[in-house]
C-alpha cells in the first residue's frame, strides 16, 4: 500500500513529518508520497515559491527511505487537482492500494472537490482525525463507502472511506511563518536544515 499526503508545505514541519511516519507504520505502507501542490485550489497562494517549497521538502526527508517527494503537481500546468494526481498514480500503480490522507477540516469540504466521487474509484480516502475533531454528518455516499476494518484496505485497491485517529502535534506552517516574521525562534518545530534554508533565502520575513 502507498500513502499520499498532499499539501502546500510552506514550509514542511514536524507536524507533517511525524504524522506521515505514524501513518506509514499504522498502515504498514511501502512508502508515503509527499506531494507539494503547485497552485492550491482550495486556499490562498503559498508565500514561498514552488521551487523553494520543494527544496525544503527534499531537505526535510533526505536520508528517509520511508518518504518519496513526488513533484508531479509542480510539473503540471494550472491548478493542482487531486483527481489528476490520483489518476497519474493509478496508471503507475495499477494493483496497489492507494491511501489518500486528508485532514478532517479538508474532509468537511470534500464534496466541493473536483470529481470528488470519482476519487473513490482511484484510491481509498483516509481521514486523519484528532481527539475531539468535529466532523460533519456523513452523507449517503460516504456511508456506503465507510469501513471500520483496516484489514480490508489491503484487499481492495480503492473505494473505501476510513477514519484514523493519530497524534497530531500542534504545529502549523502559518504559525511558523508568523514566528519568522516577528523574529521569534522556530527551532524544534521543523528540521534544522529547513530553518537554515529559510534564513539563507530570507523567506517569510
Ligand atoms: P498552513 O498553516 O499554511 O495552512 P499546514 O501546516 O496546515 O499549513 P499544509 O501544507 O497545508 O500545512 O498541510 C498539508 C497536510 O498536512 C494537510 O493534510 C494537513 O491537514 C496536514 N497537517 C498540517 N499540519 C499538521 C499537523 N500539525 N499534524 C498533522 N497533520 C498536519
């Protein structure tokens, strides 16, 4: 099984990295693909350039064979649609279960995503929840795809909805950018190599 974690990664931080590792272990994944988006469809444009976000990601996962940085969305022109990304992955991995990880906030808007129902033809959707997360009631479509049995995810290549609680560190890229702008020290929230990169490139000042 392969896990997919998309994001702006502006910048990548230990919240992303710890969750990705925990998910890799929980689902016994072959690897997790970290996929930086070019032009996010559901939020404001990132502050750092696509190249800078990618370079920070590469520094963060250097020497980590559990993670693969997948640049496909940066190479495609226009908005980054999960539908296109999963279609491309499915054509490369025809018989492998794909797990699309999304946060519970994103899942609450899921029915606004481009071709959202068809995403279930391409992958399983795993919603990452925190204790006390507020989720909208599930619609009929979601209910028919829902499973509580993690083992079934390995038996089908796509089509299931699963909720997984993980330990989420209280770290956000927005807070890190704010710390740098206000000259506070972001140490211990993200890898040192990424902090060095941010200072070298005068990002977020
Ligand atoms: P921003 O603060 O700029 O919105 P972010 O820190 O939420 O950024 P994104 O790049 O938007 O980071 O997130 C990519 C993915 O990582 C999303 O699915 C998001 O839900 C998840 N994520 C973000 N922060 C954490 C965290 N602290 N723990 C676990 N997952 C996280």
